[in-house]
C-alpha cells in the first residue's frame, strides 16, 4: 500500500510538471504567432499552477506573462502595470537564485518599454493631452525607478491637466524621497556661432573645448525644484479646503530650508490663495530683506500696496523694481496706472463745483492739477511702449492723454500707431 501511494505521488508530480510545461508552451506558441489574446489566456491558466513551479519555470513564466500582457504596447494600462510587476518579480527571483538566465531579456524588454512610453508621453504632452502624459511618464518611472525626473514630469503633467488628486500623490512621493531635481549643466560657447550651448555631460563639453570647437566652459547647477514641489502640494491642499495641511507642508519645508527664498515665496503665495493678505505682505517684505535686488519681489509688493490703496508705497516699490531692472515693462505701466488713479478724485471734485467765481477759480486750479497728473504719467507710459512696442493699452492711454492736453501732433501719431496695432491683432 505504501509503495502504491509513493507511485501515485510520483505520478501526480510528473502530471503537474507536465501541465506546467504544457501551459508555458501554450504561452510561447501564442506569442510566436503574435496572438496576444490566447497568450494572456494561457498565462492566466499557468498562473494557477505557479505555487508548485520550480524557480527556473517561474522565471520563464514571469517573462512570458509580461510579454503577453504588454502585447507590443497594445495592452491596457492595467495589463501593462501587471507586465511591469511581472518583470520585477522575474528580476527579484533570479537575483535571489544567483542565476540570471532571463534577466537580460527582461532588461531589454524594459528598455524598449521605457523608450516607447517616453515617446508616447512626450507626444501626449506636446499635444496637450496632459492626463495621458502623466500616466505614461509615471509608467516610465515605474520601469526605471532611478530616473526620478519622470515622476516629476508625471506630477507636472497631472497638475497642468488639472488632476490634483493624481498630482498630489506624485508630489508627495517626490517630497518623501527627497527629490530636488537640481543638476549640473555644462556650458561652452560655440566658436563659430558665438552662442553658448548646453552639453549632455562634462566629458563631451571638455572634448569639444579641447578640439577648439567651443570656448569659455562653465558649470552651473540648475535651481532646486523643492520649493515648487512643496508649493504645489500646499496649493492643492488649499484648493481642497485643507489649509492646515497646506501650512503644515510649508512649515516642514521652511524648517529644513530656512534660507530658501523660493520656499518663502511659496509660503507667501499659499497665504495669498487663502486670502490672508497681511501675512502675504509680511512674508514678501521678509523676502525682500533676504533678496533686496529681486525686482519681481519689489513689483509684487507694489501690486499689494496698490490694491490696499497705498499709492505712495506702491510707486516706491515699482520704482525700486525698475531701479533694479530698467527693462521691467509692467512696473513702468503700473506706476502710470497708480498716478492716473489720482485723476478720478480730481474729476469728482471738479464735477461737484458750482458756478460761482470762487468755484470757477477752483475749477481752473483742478484742471491744471489734472494736466500735471497727465504729464507725470506720460514718461512711464512712453517707456513702457518703448520697451514693448505692442503694448496697445499703453498706446491707447497715451493717445487719450495727448488729446486731453492738446498735443494734437502726438495724438495723431499715437492714433495711427493704435490703429496699426489693432490691424495687426486682427490679422490685416
């Protein structure tokens, strides 16, 4: 009886082994004919037997299953996710076995998948299909986890969509892994064109300089993306009404990087989104103390002061901005806007006067004051138009001012300029 049981057990093991090999052969046969539907069905049947497979058979099965599910790129998102998992299982298994029979083939398949998805992701992003781009960049990252840049691209695509839930998931992953996206860039000036070019790596740059094709090499590290990542996490929390988490995310980042001006500005932006303009102003002023030569900071403080009705402070901040950056068009425009806002009070007072002799004298005084306002605004509008000759708002305002102060030659010239701008805008 004992001998009979042993024979039956051996027979059962042989039968099971035969069934395993038969299912694996079925997958291989279907894949050879590019019949992915049958290959997937065979893989599903074989998976039921995986618990009794030896490691060698398991490794082969994982590779075949991945090929069946990927279907040369035609698999669904869920199937491709399973294919990636299957390849990971294969690599882990053979690493433990110490025998890499199928790992090289799996790596080649992974490389092909990465290249395919990277092309599709870039195409989707170019065509503004940000949802598809996010999913594809994320798959590229999953297939090549060392390339964390692609998870950053996935997050950026998702937030542009906007798909805030997905973006938040990706951004939190980036934050938790300490990703900052900073990298060294290698520049040199092309001897023939005189233009500075960015090289893929230091070696190729140095070789080109040595060959005298380029000169003036320099290395520059790109800015960290930490502030952007934390800011977007916080802003997504704000959009979800979770202000505590938003401020918590910013506080954690600021604590680790107290001198990071980018994080300080991001926190200010979060408070602005929350409607806390006073805290926004405080943080912006703190930022200007840390970075006094930042024209944009001065400009933003000017905007804030103008919105708060403090014209004198607004003009001071805008003037600070143009002192730092003489080509800051918006600052010149906004100085003119603040100056011209004073006209409304003058006109209101003029309209409230009567017809007495005293009122007539007062009216003439106010009229002169109004003309002074116009003259004060003109230089800033002219500078804004000089720096940006398509600035139709500045041109219209100048046209109206020239008319109001009686400078008809300038009025006619500006009127012609405005008409030309309108024609260009209409494609005429």
